[in-house]
C-alpha cells in the first residue's frame, strides 16, 4: 500500500543518515554552525550599539549550546573574532573586541589556555607577504585588541605566573614594534591594573607584568613610570625590581633629571641586554601628552604633602617646557599638561600649578593672533574658567596667584577669563581675593613706576568688576542675616579703595603711589559707589558712609591736606549727617525716606569736597546742609534742592547721576511748580553754543562736560581703544537700574537728520569757497587763466614777504572758524545729554506724582521738545515721558483734580497751537496724546467741554483741508476719531 511504501522510504533515509561517515558529518555540522554564526558576525560590525548588543547576546547563546560540537564552534568563533579585529570596516573593532572577551571567558572556562591562545592570536594577526603600511597597522591594532580581550576575560585571576608571562611577554614584544604601540600597550596594561579584575590576580602575576615590561627596556619610559606607580600604589604586596629607581620611587628628587627626560620622550632605558627596538627613538613629534602624566599627577595628589608636587612641577613642567629656549612643540605639550592639571589638581596645590613662566607664555601667545600657540593658549584659560565655575574655592586660589604673577598688560580673552572667575568666587574666596588685591596695589612687585602703575590699574579694574558683575544679585552685597550691613569682602574693598585713593603712607607703598594712580583709584571708587547707590535708599547710603568713616579715621595721612574752609564745611556736614541718620531711624516712613535721602546727598557732597573736584564744592555742600536745616514745606528750599540735583545730573559722573535720581525719587512729592519750571527751562534751551552759555552762565562750564570720565560698563586701561561717544550715551535710558536702548528713528526723523546733514555740508562748502576767495585775493590770482604759464605768476622776495602777513591772518581766521564749529558741536552734545538726564528725572516724577495737578505743567514743554530738539532719541524720550504720564493715570484710573478749568483749557489751546507748527510723526503723536488727555481731564470736570473739544478738532481739520501748505499732521484726526468712537 501507499502508506507502507512511505514508511519504508523513511526507514531507508534514517538508515542512510546513520551510515554517514563521522568526518563528513562533522564537516556538515561545522558548515551549518558557520552559516548560523555568519549573520551574527555581520551584525557585530554595525555602527548602531543596540544591534551589536543583540548580536553579542545571540553569539553567547550559540556558544553556550552544548549540542553538536561546542568546542569546534568556540574555536571557529574565536578565530573569526580575532581576524575581525584586524578590520577597520564600520564598527568591527568595537563589536568584535567585546564579543572576543566574552567568548574567551567561556573558552578559558573549558578548553582554551593562555599558552595556546597567545601564539594563535599572533599568527592570525601577522600579515603574509608584502603589505602596505596601513594594512600592517590594522593587523597590529588587531593583535593589541586581542590581548586586551584576554585582560578583560578574567582568565588572569585563575592562571599561573608562568602562563601569564606568555601574555605579558607578547604585549611587551608588540610594544617594540612602534613607538605609538608602546604607549597604547602601556595604557592597556594600566587600564587592567586599575580594573576590578586586577584585584583578584596573584601578586606574582603582577610582578611578571613588570618583569616583562622591563625585559624590553621600557621601565624607564613614560608608560613604565605609570605602571610602576600604579603597582606601587595599588599592590602593596608586590615586590618591585631593585636598582631601577632610587628608593623604588621614580618621583624621587634624585631621579628628577631622568624623569624629566623620560616625560619629554628624550630617553628610553638602553643597554646591551635590550634589543635594538628598545633603543630606537621615534622620529614623530609628541602631539598630546602621554597618559602617564595623569597617573603621575594622581599619585602626587594622593601621596604628596605639597613640597614634592612643587618641586616636581617646577623641574618637570615649568622649567623644561616653558623656558625661553623651549621649542614651540614642547610648549604646546606643556599647555595641554597645564590644562589637565588645572582640571584635576586639588585646591591645596593649585597655587603651584598657576606658575609665572606658564602664565607668561600664555599671555605672550594670546597677545598677537599670528603667534603659533595663540589658539592653544586659549585652552588652559577656558579650563581655568570652567574649574572656577564648578569650584568657587579653586577660583580664589587661582585668582590670587594670577594677581601676584601677572603683568599689567593682558589681552581681552585673559581679562574676560579672570572676570568670569571673579564672578564665580564665593564669599570666603572674595575676602581672600580683596586682601591679596589691596596688598598688591600697595606693593605690586615691580620697582619700575610705570609698570607698577599699570598693574595697580589692572587690579583696580578687576576689583571694580567684582562689584559690577554682582549688580543683578544685590543680595550678595549684604550680610546674610542683616540686609543693612555690607558683607565683609565689600567693606574691605571699599576701605581699600578709599585708602589707595586718598591717603599716602610711604612705608606701605613700594614704589610710592603716583598722583596718576590715585586718580585711577578715585575713579574706580566712584564707579563702585555708582553701582551701590542704585539700590534702595537704606542700602544705598551704606557704601558712601563707609568711605566717609574711612577718610575721617585717616585724616592725618590724607594725600591732600584740607584747608580751613574745607575742614569747616566737612565738620558742619558731618554734624548734619549724624542728625539725619538719627532722624531716619525714629521718624515715620515718609520722613525716614527724606532723611535717608539727605544722608545720601550729604555723603556725596562731602566726597566732592574730599575730591577737590570743583571750586564750588564747598558751596554745594553748604547748600545741601542749608536745605536739610530748612523746615519742611519751604518752597525756596525745595527749589534749591531741585537746582542742586540738576547740577548733579549735569555731571558726567555716573555716581552723581544715579544719586540725583535716587534723591529726586524720595523728594518727588516736595517738588514745587518753580522746581518743575527749572527743569522745563532746560528742555527749552537751544542746542548750540549760545544755549550752553545761557544755561550755564559761562563758556564751557565743566559741569556740562559731556565727555564721560569713566565708562560704567567697562573700566579698562588708559590705552584701551574702546570708547563711548556722548551721542551713544544719550541713546541709553537708565530707569530703575535698567538700561533701555532707545528705538530707531521714524522715517521723517531720518529725513530731518538728512536735511540737517545736507545743510551742514552746504555750510562747509560755503566756508571753503569763502576761504578760497580770501586766499585768491591775497595771492592776486583771481580770474587767472589756468593755461597761463606758472613762471608768469612768480613773485620776488619782497612781494613774498609782504604777502606772508596776509596769509598768516587768513589761516588764523580759518583755524578760529574750525574751533568755533567744534565748540558748537560740543555744546550741542552737552545740551542734548543734559536734556536726556532731565527727562530721566521727569520720567520718575510722572510715574510717582501722576495725580498731582502740577504734573500737567510738563505736557506742553515735553510736546514742544519733540519738535525743537535736533536729536531724534531725545524727542523719542520726551514722548516716552508723556506716554508714561498718561498710561499711569489710565492704569490707576486717576486724573488730576482741578480747582479751575481755566489753566487746563489754556494748556489745551497751547497744544492745538503746537499742532499747527508741524514736525515729525513723533511730534504729532505727542501733541495728539496730550490733547486727548487734557480733553479727558476737562470733560471729567465739566461735560460741556466735550463740545468745545470737538469744535477745536473740526476747526483744525477745516484748516488742514483748505490750506495746502498746512503743517498739520493727518494722523491727529484719526486719533481724534478713534477716541470719539470710544466715548
């Protein structure tokens, strides 16, 4: 039957299989195993780690399977993996290396042995015939990775010393092939000694590692030193070879010269017992430091008491790598070692790491972009900043050392690095930094007066930067438990600045402080106070008071002896200052604020007297005292106070401008109509020389000097190229401590500026033409034909002598005209800057006193200013003050309460008259918003004014339509229409 036939066929097939020769069966099974492993090997090459990990799992499952021929599969897999290590394709080395380590772990547990595997691996990684250098390199790398897999397989924990010696000898022999292989093999052995597997290895095995490495002459190589120190540190039971190092310590002072040569790759131990490969020196340059540096440094960090590290760093790094005769390559290597040490060294030795020779090399190469190591020198600086950011204690150590060893001239990147480190320093570190800085300002370490001044100036700039960088977090200026007490480091800084700026003690300063240096310290102190008085009044008074206390305590050693007038004025002011301090503590909140503001005024007035800046400093201080002693509510005193604040605003000093804003804020409620008039009169002044003369009652009054004597955001050396123009300064609005950039001008404003420039150009051309006419008249060449021969116009000596006087007068007049033109430009800048600062005060006023009826007196002058000023940012700022006033009233739903409508109605008429005068779109916006605001105030008082306002706008519109030359802006009517629709 069919079923029976099938059964006989199956029986026949089974019988045939049983009759297959065993050797053939093994070949078939081996082929099947290879076919099964092939896709696994392919996936071990993949660059995606997840795929390699999956392939590794499947490989281990296959090799762990006991069915078939597990020994044959393992041998095949090991052979295939070793060969794969010689491939540079994709991620073959990464995948095959891990797989080989795991396969060997299985193999050594069963049939594999070290004496058998090592020669097998060598034969598999030895190329046949003549091969290229790249292919030979791949084979050598494959051999190293095969030996590394053995080290990772845990076999050494179970093997004997003799078996382990086979492996270590093979590794040492491989290291003789190439210099770079010696470093790689040494790093591989160090990795093994530092691993967990090495802790389970017998001491004899570790000793055999050292013996094998020494047999090739490599103990006195960077790798040999690293291995020696690692064994000495981690394997106390291992007896190291004698007579290799003095007291078995490569870091011994007696071995310092040898160690230096070794680390610089100038020497490898040689002798008759070593082969020629060990005697060869590599012709390749060392580009990156050997891993041995990290091992040596780590050993010193752990075992050293401080003195050994200092001598090692001096002998092996600072002197040989950064001496005058050091090569560029050696310095490059040293910079990398320095950067590594900065990142890893404990705080206790950082002072030794930041060495003068190293920093001088960095400064020299950062000075010019064309230096070979210009970019390389950037690495250690960046590392210093990074270390400081994560370790504030390290920041103070490095900064103190940098201050001590650095010259006064630094490049911008180095300065920025130090500033970043200063920003990262903690409270304790800042105290040390300030103490070091002040000490170095007294004794800079140079006897040359010029160099001493330069270094003092540099340190002064950094001290100011310590304060400036913390403005955004003012809590850092005060004690943690008491926000009305300055933190210790800031007190020390202010006192130090005060002593350096105002006192003179020859025995404490070497070389003696020059007048120029003292002026620098006064400027830095003033800038520091400028940052600190921008805080709340209770906190702002602390720093100026501390300065005055310091100066009063040091009155016997002041650099400038005070005369009787100044002494008397200071005495009266100090008395008033103490009284104001007492009143501020016992008075109510309003009176306390006023008294604190007077303290600030008195303190800064007294500093002016100490500075001897102006002839009227005593008069100003007396006026402040008089204002303080005048009973509250006195209008004359209030007006006088406003005049004083305006005089402070006119100064170029940021400190006095901030002071004026602070005090004005406190006294805003006391400002009278006369006081506001004093401010608006400034806004109406002409922006030229005549306006300046009228405003300051004299030519070139120093209070109106618009040239900034100091730049708030960056205090740099005198030779710094960056400077801020007064026009740029006028584009900056400082409100409540925030710097706000003025926006771009409107199109019409740009057109106006363009027209003004054209007019100026035409005026210049007219001046040139007039000069040419005068010169031609003097020479008698008017109307001469250009073709006339030059010889025909020659003059004799008598004629030339007679002409000399005329020419002299002509050029004198031209120079006088040029000076006058420059004076007019300077005067314009001064007036514009002054107006901008007054606008800052008015911004503060309308924000606080928006409900005060006298605030409406500002509307017309501000609207007019948007038209009359020649500076677009000033017009923009005037509009912003108006908008602040109107928006604040709207926000608080509070309009000025009028006793009579007449003044407001007259003001509205004045605004409508202003509308007819034309101007920019910005001027139209100012007039429009002002008119609508005043209309709202009048309508709120009397509803009948609604019709009056509408009639005014209708009349204005008719005039605009009928007169083609009308200067009225069409946007006024759009605003009126929108406002009417919202009623």
